[in-house]
C-alpha cells in the first residue's frame, strides 16, 4: 500500500557532490541531496537539496522539469540571453525542460525539489 511521504528533516546522511569542473563559474560549492521520494514509473523524484555559495552552468534535459520551493537562502538562475530570476525563502519557481544557463547560490540554499520527467518541451 502506498503511504504519504512527509518532508521532515532527514535522519539519513545526504548524497554529496560538486559541480563538474568544466561547468564551474564561481567556486566549487558542496551540494547535499536527500531523495525522499522516487517513482520510476511516474518519472518523479522529490526531496531536499542544500548548497553552498557558488555558480555553475546547467542544461536541463529536454524532458526534465523541476519545481522548487526555497526554504532558506537565496538563488539566481541566469538564462543564456542575459536575463535572470531570483528566489528567496518562501518563493517557488519552475526550471523548465530544456532550460540552459547558470544556477547561482547567493546565500547558502536549502530547498524542496520535485523533478518530473515528461514530454519534451515545445
């Protein structure tokens, strides 16, 4: 039987990684991920993510969409056309499939995330 998943602070250690060297623009921030829910058939992953200050290039897969809610800190997403969007505590945004640009953490960031793999972006 399926059960509800509550996003309490995780009791398990996170997966730790760093932006790949060829994608780094500012620093080499440590990123911590706790996957709290995963459904392969539905193409959905959700959890908590934390990151230190830094900036790196990102390229979303053509079928991968991310919805995020900032719990603490501040970030800025830079599009390749020079525009950017900032989000802080209590704010939410969607990084659409196919998005290319840079992810910048301005203040140590903690967020809830939901990644959905679906149809390719138009």
